[in-house]
């Protein structure tokens, strides 16, 4: 990727929509479609991932999983409260749809941290990893309240993501932790019994479907270490975000330090928008990005044409207007440099369609 961060805002926006277009084309191609179909047939457990909006948290890449298998839920700091009306509805709907098709649901509830430098941890939690872990445990308890604590169908699993080596760690129900960064190639064969010992209450099929993610992550950690040895990997990448995304369907933007992605979940939506705008403002003032503009991108996915798509249009426009109002109120100078685009996303084809204001 050439240094897109240095180009004029209009070129950066063109680049971004071109990226979305290429992502959609790959996603709906026959090869990718067949790979997903085959994956679902071999691994029937539906896997959702609750995670931070930080662009470094790319679980499909870190686990060598094909795009479109892991269902992402993103928010600032990976902070979620299942009492939030919209979030609770989205999650419950997701679970009902999956179980209606006979599938179990595994939720990876993630926090992230850095082994090398606490300041590379989660800004949303003020770099306090213990607080981030406590929050994921609370989400786990909320999930058990809603979906049951027997874990026969829905399993909430707390996972750490160490961003220096992009290594996962799995938290067992008894408090012990399996850190994949501590395992080597020789441990591949022992991973299955380790998982069984750590998660004795997890249905056998689900454990079998979790295993490929763990194996993929072990391979990925090896690649990352090789990159680090060749000095091709920079850890202290600074904040250079110039996009605020609001809504859902931003899989194509899984690039570190490019976009701040805000899910439409929190009833206090203004809070993450303010924080994101503050980061963009600081980026401009420090000269990390050009100060000629930033992009506010609203996207809302739809499953069906007709009513569902029409409602997605209204939601997209609402989210965009709401975010723009917050930014205008709190950062009037920054608001003058805002370009905004509204879109709906055909979820099945991942086709991002621009709509008018
Ligand atoms: Zn974070």
C-alpha cells in the first residue's frame, strides 16, 4: 500500500471506496463463496466476535480464517452492555437465526493488550488491561443471563489479543489462561487436549470448531515472528486515522490506524463519536495526517430488498446526521473539514451502495 495517509482527502476517499469495491468483488466471487460454504459444512458452529474498534484487532487474519466466517461486533474499547436495547436485539436475533438453522453459537469476547509497551494497549480503557478483562468477564456473565449458563447452545468465551505478536489467549471458566504465544510448533498436537482441559463445559463440536482458529493463530504467530526477525514489522505505529465509521459492515477496512469504527449500539452514541473526533483532531494538529479533511462514513447492512433496505437507508442517514451534529457541536473547526458519505451494504454480496444525504 502506498502512503495513502499523505494524499489529498478526495484521493483518499476514492481509494477507500475502491478498497470497498475490491473487497466486495473478492467476497462474492465463486472461489470465496465455495470456501465459505465448505467451511460452514465442516465447522457448523457460528462464531461471533465482540471487539474493540482499534484497527489492529483483525481476528480473521490472526486466525487464518476465510473472510465472512467470523461475525464481528465492534465498539470503542470493546465495551458492550447487553442491556443496551439495540445491541441486545442484534445479538438475540443473531442467536435465534443461527439456532433456527441448527447451529450453536460461540462468542469470542475480546480485549486487547501489548506485551512490549502498555501504551500500545487499549486506549478505550486508558491502557488498563485489568479493567478491560474485568469488563469482558461482565459481558460473559450477561451472556449467561440471556442465553443460559449451561453453555449447551451459546458459549461466551473470554479471549485476550496481544497485538505485538497478534497472539490469542483463551480464558478458561476456572480462571486459568491458555496463551498461544507460549506454545510452539511442537505443541500443535497437544492443543486439542489442552482446550478440552481448559473448557470442559464446551460442547465437543464447538471445541472442534474453535480448534482451527487456534491452529491458525499458532501459524500466524510464527509468521509475525519471522516478519519481526526480518525487521518488516513496526509496532509503534502511530495514530493516523482519518475516517470515522458509524454503523456496521466495515470488514473491508481492516487496516491498522486508518479508521475508527463505532458500532450503532450504545444508547450514548455521542460519547464514542466525541472520542473518535478527538483522535482525528489530534492527528491533524500533530501533522500525522493532512489537515485538508476527514471522512465520516455511515453504513447500515440489509439482508432483504424492499422494506429492509429502505429502513437501512433511513438508519444510515440518521446515524450520519447524528454523528455530524455531535462533531459540529464539540469540534466546530474540525466539522468544517468533514466530508460525509452515506451507504447501505447488501450483506449477502458485501456490495457497498452509496446513497444520497
Ligand atoms: Zn482498544
